């Protein structure tokens, strides 16, 4: 694990050439994440690892009754607490130091793993300590092979699909996953991958989507079509999704 001190309140701030989060994330990707999760969510306790300001938490509330959120940024957690019901439990700590008193039937981690210094260590904690016997882990990361990112490579804006740009590094990104490297890390932690998919076919950058969503050019039917196409071509999606269950550590 890294010994570098990190300031998570600083990492969530916008930088000069790159926003931390876009309306596209909240208004388009989050609803389709929930749509992808819904067939697999089960009754019982839910743990959201990296809840940020609670935007996805609000959507999870419609499907999960007992939610605990772990968040490293005190600033982000404060915003979430001010806008969410009191029955949502919050734990202000890093995943490395979290001491959680129970196990969970659903664990959700979206657009967080790529920020971690030692992702396999945290995935192992999820497998060994936090997932209940029949629990399910919902893991979503940005996709290095999204067409929007491949286009950026061809434009010379980034050097290769899995590059971490200076702006991404400023926001705490440590890597950019593909579907196979994400599954590699999950397997290295002992998790069993039960389902793999993509969320939303995406050929434009987030800032372009934010501008288009303010117009009448993009219809709900078009958005649904991008989501459906993403199920057919997961490696060309905005985000990649693994559904995992508890497993044993691999030999060695």
C-alpha cells in the first residue's frame, strides 16, 4: 500500500482543464447503473464504498432499505449528510482503515477503484471481511476502451487508452481499467466474477454530452439505445461493470 499522504477533499475539486464530475454522470450514467444493478440487488444490508456527495445513494434508496456509506472526503460526506435521510449511516474513513461491524448483502463501488493506491488489497477486504456469505459486489469503473477515449488517442490528446492524464492524476486517479484488467484484479483478490457487462455506449466526451443534454438533439429513446447497445458491446461502453460474489483466494 502507498505511504503517500492524500487529501481527498482536494482531489474532488475541479482543476483548470478537467471537471471532477459532470451532469452526464449524474443524469445519464447513474440511472443506467441502477438499471444494470436492479436484477441482482437483494434484500438486506447495503454498503456503498465511496459515496461522494450522495447522488447515487439517493437512487439506491429506492431499492435498498439499509444503507451504510463509507467516504474518505469529509467535505463530500457533509454534503451527502445534509441531503439524505438520517437513517443512512455514514462512516468517515478510508477503505484501508475502515472497521465495519457487520457484513453486507450488497456492496456497491462505482468509479472509485481506479482511485485506490492498492486496489487488490481493498477488493480482498471486500471479499474476506465485508461481503456476507451470499453477498453480491457491484463494481463499476470508467472504461479505458470507450470510443470517446480511443478518439482522444487518435486526436493526440492522450498517449494511449489506459493513460492517466495529469488532470485525472490531480483527481486521484491511479490507473484506467479495461474489462480484462478489472477482472484480473477482482480474481487476484479472490472474488468470483458472476456477470460482466458495460454501461452505455459512449462516443463523445463528458463535456460534449453535458452540452448536448441541454438541447433537444438527444432524446430518451436515443439514450436508451446507447444503453442497449452497450449491453451488446460492453468493451465500448462509458463504464464497465462486474458483479462478483465471495470466493477463495487463488493459490499462491
